[in-house]
C-alpha cells in the first residue's frame, strides 16, 4: 500500500467521545476523509457540533496555523452508526471505552466487515495490543496508537507494537501520523505501555495526597507546574482525561499487573460515583464554564 493510496482512502474512527472527536477532527484538518462511527444519533450530533466549534477555535489555540474553512473540514467527515461503511477503509482507529468485553465485540465486528488489508489501531490507555490482535484474524495488522488529549494540539503519539504487529503495519501508521503532523514514538506492548503506567500512578497518588489533606488541589498542581515545568498538574490532567477514564484505566492496570500499587484512591472512586468527571461534566477537581477549555477559577 503506497502513501499516495493511503492519502485518498477513508480512515475509520470508532467512538465519538472526547478522543474520537479529536482524532476525527485532526484527520479531517489534515486532508483525510473520515468515517466517524458511534451507536446513537445524539452522540454523533454532539460530536459534529463539538468538531465545528473546535475547528473555529483551532487557529487561536495552536500557534502557527491558519484559520481553516469549517465547511470544508466538515465535508471530509461522515457521521454514521453503520459499521458497514468501513468496508472500504484502509485504516481504522478505535476509541471506545476501556471495557474489554466491549472492545472485544467491536474488533470482532470490524474483522468481519473490513477488508483483509485494513489495519486496526487501538487508541487504548491500558489494554494490551496483543490481546486485541488475538480476537481478530489479522494480528499482524493490529497495533496501538495512544493519542494524547487534546489530539489536534499534541504532536507526539505513543505507538505500540503488539507481539504479532508487522513492520509494514508500523510503517503505515507512521506515514499516517506524519501526514497528520505527528511524530510516532514506538514502544513494546505492556499494560499501560509507558505513558499511562507512569501517569496513572502519579494521578492516583496526587488524589491520595488531596484525600489525606496533605495539600490543596492548587498546591499539588502548582508544584508540578512550577517545580517541574509541566504544562498541567496531575489533577488538571485528570480532569482533562475524565475521572471515569482515569479510574477505569487504573483498574485495568491493577487487574493486568496484579499489583496493589494500582489500587484506586477512595476519593477518586467517590467522585466518579457522584458524576464529577472533570471537564466533560463541568466539575471535577476544578469547576469549568460551559465550553471552556480552562478551569473557571
């Protein structure tokens, strides 16, 4: 498969949540045709409106880019509930929730629908890529592409090579990411890979420090930003990811690694139970104005 052929082939994106919306937007803004799939019209309509807003604001939050025509970008995205539209896709990026039974079902469906040449990329936080590949008949064409949030503003993607992932699949993924203006950093398969195996421990420990009354939310994040020059503190990062996603990822790591250090903090569990999920719910460790990308204060 040549790079020229890939440029004109539609890219399937499964899941129209925070990550799926970001991936679809980034692909469309870099000239790719996109088929964005989710299970309900309501979710897809919300995703369409979010992408329109994000494209309008993109040049304001990313330096060095020109304002793009919203209509032209949106024309490249097809919103649908029909998996059958992916029969002609050469590449599919999956972004569903970190639930193994759900992911397994999605990949079995995709395996039946997509052409044998189509590569599958799992945008997963912690589920092993080799496990995903094993439920398909195309394990050499399955890899991980762990995008960072917000996708259109991040220039690096953690790419995970599963046990059976072929060199050709890695090269195709690198070429796709290059056209999106992103660098691929290749790592080997392991629960949580590199980024989340470290990040989720950091977030969970920061929540524990808050829970124990050692420091305030502002103090915890300020130390990471001012002492270590991080753009965001661990609690701000948790709000951006979504506290439900953080909790689910920590649980996946605990179960996969059988290590008690991944035991979720009770405060994190309580916040998720209470619907305090971070930016997407309007309240997490910080309060957020509707549509805002920053803490409200």
